[in-house]
C-alpha cells in the first residue's frame, strides 16, 4: 500500500521491525536451502467467494493547472509530454498501478480495480477481501493481483481465480514473464511462481518488502523498510548494503548495472553494477515509486504532489497539476513515453511526445 500522507505510512517507513540479516536462508521447515524454492504453498479453493462478472463500463517548478486549459480527456489538444489531470474512475484514493504492453494500465484501490480500454476506465469486480496493493499483467487477459489478505489471484479476462492463499499482506508483484513471477510483502515474505505453482522462500530479512523489479529471471531486486535491498541471482536471495536506513518504497532496473531505488525523505539510490550509491534529489518529500523506459528517461513520484525526472545526468522536479497537499503513490511508464500516475491526487497522464 502506498499511502504517503498518513501516520501509518510514516510509521511503516521507519522500518520498526526486526532485522534478521544475519540469519541463514532456509526453507519453510527451517532447513538451509540457499534460497532455493521449497514445497508448494497450500492452495485454498476460494472460487465460491470470487465475483465472476465481466467488466462493465533548483526551486520547484510551478504547478501546472491543466493541459492547455483543459483536462486530458482525449480532445486532441497538443499536450504531448506534459503531465495532465485525467478523469479518475473513482473519488477515493487510488493506491496502485499495474499493467504493461499490450495490457495497458490497471488501477487498484480499496476493494476496487479498473482497466483502461478504448479511452475509458472499466471496473473489474474484485472478491470481497480483494483489496489490491499490487497488480501486474503478463498479458491482456492474464493479470495478477495481491494485497491485504495475502492471497494471490489471477484474472483471465472474465473472472478472478485464487492462485494461492496466505496470511501476510503482499505489497508488490513483478515477473520477467508468465512463468517467472514474484510477490513480496510483510515480514520478509517472498513467493515465486514457476508457471505451475507458487512456492514460498525464506530470505535474509524480516523487514516489510514493498517493491520489486528486475531485468530477467536471474536479476531481480526487492526493496523495503529500514533501507532493505535484496537481490536474486537466479539461485539465491542475498542482502545488499544500501547505505541508508530510510524506507525504500520503489525500485526499477534499466539494466543489470543500472537500477534505481527511492524512498522516504527524498531518498534516491543508484546501482552501478557493484554498489548502491546515494544521488542528490531536488526534494525532501517521500518518494513512493520509480519507473522508466531507458537509462536517461526515469520518473519517480511521491508526497507533496512530487514528480521527478532523470535525464541521464540529474534529477529535476517536473511541473504537474497535483497540489502539494496531495500525494502520488505509483507510476507506470510505457515504451512509447506514455505514463500514468495515481494517488490521493486522482489520475495524472502524460501522453507520449511526438515522434516517440
């Protein structure tokens, strides 16, 4: 969950959980496995609880009021490359973004989810306890959701089905493909899907894990509270020194030697293939998410309506219509430069620049 403006979020960001970085990596029975997957988790048959409807329907820059005086509503006005306020599917806080080409963006909120299709947000009914903290799409009709209740569910274009159950909240889902999917969450929870079943792995931390991303099945990063950074090399999860005690809320990898992590109090870290190093940020606002499409085109969002951009040389703050009294919790950037961000500010949209 990416709620920046609450005492709950700030308390979680402080990383007030036990750190077992010195403990060995083992399976669910306590035997050391070096991070290898162990027996499958029990799969609960929750089909009777799932809804089966189909979708129905320097100094900071000045804040942009709108795009050319109008909302970004598909009217053809020239607003490419500018962050615009877009129509939101609901008035509530929008907590997470998912999706990828060609699935397009998905939005998750309290007991609600929407998919973008034909220029509109279409609601996708969720199970009663389905509060999604994370969404990830392997394809148009292959979408995964995880969240508050620890369960992982899969959308096939018509209905959600229970993939596996759990008892710890899950905050992030990411995969290199439909047969290599990861989910992470509370108390160092890590799960892996190999295309057939989900398995639970023990990792060298008890901190809450909040985000993950990678470049392939042998290069995956997970970030979390207390400056936690974990790396998967295809065989073992190991803890990597971050040099920071700040909670890390987002991570994105451009290449095995080029990755970014962001977190509280404007924390930005960069991985150069050998170590994580701090990078100057033009804000002290807490950052909730980071994503890009190239080494020189990376976007981070967070509290106080903050949007930052990395151009390959420095991070700068970007004008946008989100007021400082609101927060952005997540961002999704597509290959053509189109981008979406959601939060208590609603929905912001950046159309691709001409020629992208």
